[in-house]
C-alpha cells in the first residue's frame, strides 16, 4: 500500500509540463456529481482557455442512446487538492451539440440573471450554510448511531466535543483544508444538532461564483467521503421524528442593503420574497416539506414569516443588522439538497429585478 500511496502522491512537475484537469458536472438527477479527467499540455488559469469536452449523456439520464453526446463548457477553475501541483478541478455546465443548455443546466439561467445590469450594480453577496449527514456505508444509518438503534436525544451534539458526541470530525477537517487549498472561500465548519450531521459555510461569494463554489465544495466532500468509506447525504430530513433536518440557509445582501439606511431596503426585499413564497419553496429543494414543519428551528412550509434573531421564521434578520440599520438577512427555507445556482439567482431576481 505504501507504494500505491507514493504513486498517488507523485509530483508530476519534476518530469513533465503536462497537467491533469478533472472536469466536473451535474448529472440527470440534478444532485449527482460526475467527473472525468484529461491531460493538458501545460498549466491553465483561465476557463475560457480550456477545451470543451463531451460525455455520454445516455449514461447520466441526460440524453437518449441514439443521440447521446453532451458537451461540457468549462466555467470555473479550482486547485486540485487530491492531485495537487498544477493540476486542476474544472466546474462545467452541459449543453447539446447545437449549443442549447440541457434542462438540468441551472447555471445558464443563473448567469443571465447575474449579468443583468441592475444585479451587477447591486453586487449581491452570498454566504451559504451547507448542512449534510454522514451515513455508515453498509447500513445507510448515521455515523456514530448504534445500528438499528438511536443515540441519546439532541442537545449535547451541536458543536459538541468528545467520542460520544462528535462523529466524523476527521472527514470534516480534511474537507475544510481541501476547500481552502482548492480556492473555495469556505468560511467555517461546525457539528450540527443531530449527531452525524455537520455544516460548512461558503462565502461571502459574489453572484454566480456562490453556486460554483458550493458545487465544488460538495464535489470535494463526496471525494473525501469516498476515500473514508462513508456515505454523504444531502437529504433534508434523513431521519424522521424528533431529529433536526438539514438545510442550506442562504445569507444575502446587496450594495444598497450594506449601505446606510439599508434596513429599509432589506424590509422591502423581504416583502417581495413573501409575495413569491410559493415559487421560491417549489425551487428550494426536493422533500423540503419533511423538514419545514414549524418545529426543529424551521418555519412551516405554507407560511411566510420573518423576524429579528428568530430561527423559527422563514427569513431571519440578525441583531447586528437591526442595530446597525444595514447589513444582510438569512433565507432559512432552502433545503440541504437545493441547487445553489437556482436559489442564489432566484433571490437576486425577486429582490432586485422583479417588480410586483
């Protein structure tokens, strides 16, 4: 095994200019990440200098067998924490050979919204809190839980320390460092309320990069759990009953909100979000109705509400923001399995472009 490790960690720059680029895309379910690698003649830092590539869309539920070719357009480059050196991870989106975005390509529409002059002028910032659950590979039961049984009730696990409270910290810390290495603007991690559940935060990110960074962070986490022999779940309510669900709280601000008097802009934006509550909920992740019950720090899925420091509301405004009269707010509705391209662009569209 030590020879295998030596080979995996070979530094290519000693013998060749060539680099390995791992092209990453989203498959047919909208949540399954796929990737494959290719050799390039030398280092690349600009995605527009990378070649397009293709794959068999019939094997990812994105094209029929008789016309299976799907084209990958490179969109963002990150350092590869697994191969290191000059090797890269490339976030791509998917198109037909004719150049039309696939129905599962949510980045295309998001990029259009983020390039709208009104949105560009407002410089939307995002901070996304991605929750997830680590499962035992053979039983699909949370890490640290007795097989077929339950741990003690919630309380000691949130930000908990110790072998009976914290499960999977080595995976979480590996992911944290790998994201920093990759160039993802990961801003923190913590253990969550349900044992075996964790969270990482990405941001502040501007516009479309918020979606790119969350998807790459998810990819890196999938790869690390693969190495660790643990299953990663983004299910919004992995265990029914008196256990917390998993969300992707989305913190948001615009230039106007961050400027003096921004609290009034925030209140207007929240009002607009309330008017489009149903449309947002329908785009905020599958199975979210199992999570948004009005219990376990959530608002009821059918009711829109907001409040200062209220974790049982749809939208939470922080005490600091209220006190300063400017800042940001948190949309607590998105589920852990939401598409960040959809959620971030929809919030921008509703609060900046949409006229009720």
